[in-house]
């Protein structure tokens, strides 16, 4: 992941991902170590908020996935919608993003 982020001075971070990270940290024994790293990531990122345009893209993506028989976890549909709305790649190890038309996924 570090290699992917190293080339840009700032990067985008969906607010949904922040929620997932904070949820994961809530039950983590490494919370005290990892929380400051998350806060630093948030400070160094452009936070992508969900808006009406995102909702429109979300509806389109979810309908296409349903029709194709490729359900995705709910939060990942929102993340895909934000990436499409802002014409961004997704940095993820989750290959299920590959079924979303128009998404380019980068992994580490």
C-alpha cells in the first residue's frame, strides 16, 4: 500500500473507508498504536463525502450489479460509486471491485 501512495502528495479517502477503519480499530488490541496512524492518513487525505451525485451513481452501480448477479458488500458499492463519480482508481485487495464497470483497481 505504501508504494501505491508514495507517488502522490495527497490522495483521496472515502468517508465510508474511514468508518470501516474506525470500526475495525474499535475492537483492536492495537488501537492505541494504529489510531494515530489513521488520524495522520485522514489529515493527509482529501476526504470524499457522499452527496446527491454519489447517490445517483450508487443506484446505477447497484442496479447493474444486481442485474449481472454480482452482489457486493453494501459499503463497497458506495466506495465504487465515489470512485466512479470522481473518476478515481480504487486501491484494494478486494477483487470483487473488478466486476464494477468503469472501476480500475490497484493492489499491493
